[in-house]
C-alpha cells in the first residue's frame, strides 16, 4: 500500500522528466536537421568540407549539428530518468565539444581568413551568449 502512495506522490515528477526529455529530444533533432539542411557536408570529414557555411542556423552558432545531438542525448537521458544514460550523455557531449575544438583548429588553418572572420562574426560555439 505504501508503495502505491510513493508512486502517486512522485508521478508529477516523472511526468516532468518525461515531458522535458521528449522536448529536449525534439528540439535537438530539429536543430540537427536545420544544420544538415544548411550544410550538406556536415557529417563528412573536415578535410572534405569545401567552404565555410555561414547562413541559416550557422549564423547564430558555429556547431549546431553537435548541439542538436547533445540536446537529443540529454533528452533521452531525462526520458529514461536513469544515471547510465546521463553519464553516457555527459561523455558524448564532452567528446563533441573536444571534436568541435579540433575542427575549429583545422578549419582555421585550412580556410584561414574566411573561418577567422566567421569566428569573429559568430562568437558562440554551441549556445548563444553562454558558450
């Protein structure tokens, strides 16, 4: 009987996590889709990128594809409300951030002036006015 009341007591809390997780996942997938819509070579190796993409969502943040995936992973983690997916989301997010830093280093060398100007114009890697 106490178990029943325990579940009823925390039901709104579970609903919040499920709703928040689904919302994060959907927002992440939309951002990821927008990045692909604007940059067709987004999932190719950096060496194969032919030009600096600066339009659409890339005019607000420099790595929208990675941001979309990070949000989607955290959405799944909140949806399952379990530590294992949260740990996985943290690890994958860290890897995406490190990858973005390496890509910027490479793209700065490859596209020199163009990418340097883009970085000055679009200051934020992932979240405007934060990071």
